[in-house]
């Protein structure tokens, strides 16, 4: 599903349920030794996705440990991002010579709990969301998802925290419907898709390479999920 919002040059893998029999690599086990069953399954399945994406890149399977603020640590020469929520686990990876950073986030497609929008958005963002007439999209949840993807793309490049108030998100909609001429059983799943821009409101110096001022990303809503993806090239 996520492939529809990804550019060429990255590899992905995704799951919609946890396959039986998956286990963590020995080096990863210490990270989840005290975790509850749900957390263990999320951790193991999303890393299984990452190793499937590694295989697509021709990279040997390797443990994925954690760095500062929990950022996943990929093999040398590889960048990527992981996400998991109820009903979805996904990984997107690329070669660092071709892709500077990746940020993906998936969420259940439903409204945010009361009070959360005010905590994660700027006043001007809330005004823009209120003006959107298409009620097929839970715009508040999509905004949150785009902010999470923004942080995941930002941190590996800067090593610095980015708060919800430090990026202004602009969301646009472009619907992808049934393909012309296809039989109903052959048509792609109906999706709502669009783009977003994350304007960074703090200095964007990076640890290596040009500074950042904004990110451009894509999003989709399908099958009860909302997914946002940023690829910095």
C-alpha cells in the first residue's frame, strides 16, 4: 500500500498482521526483554519488514538497535524509517548515497482524542483544517501523522529535537480512484491521496550536508489507515 506514495530508489515492506513464529535477533532481544506481548509483536514484526526491505536493496540481514531518542540504527550506508500501529507495520529504506533521510508514520484513520489537536498543532494549522470541506479525511489525524513523519526525517539529519510547534504543515488532497478500463476485481483499492509540505520554523543546520528549510511528503488514506511519507533526496 505504501508504495503509492514513495519515490523510486527506496525499498519497502509492510504487514497488516503479525505472522506467527517471528523472533527478534539475539542482539535485539535485550531491547524488549521486559516488554508486554503487544509491544514485542510490534517490535519484531516491524524489524522483519526492515530486513525484507534490506533484502530488496541487496543488504545482508542485520539487527536493528536503537540510538538517541529511540531512532532505529540501520547498517552502514543505509537510511530508513519504521512505523507501526494497530493493523500495520511498515519499513522504508534506501542507500545513503541516494537518499539523505526517510520519515514514515502510520496511524488508525480516526479523529484524534479530545484536546490532542491543540497540543500538536499551530493556530494557523487549526484554522486551515477547519476550512477543509472533505469529511472523508480525518484531517486532524493526518496532520499528526505528517508531523510524526517530519520528525523522523529531521532527527537523523540534525540529531536535534523537533517539537510539534517547530514545523508548519500544509495538506493538499488529490484523489486516486478506480483505474479506467479495468474490471472491478482488477481495479486498485480506492485511496485518498495527497501531498504535504512541512515548513521548518527552526534553524535547519544538519550534521552533514546542506541545511533544511522544508520537507515535501505524500500521504494516503486507505483500509482504515492514514500513512505519511517523506523522502529527502
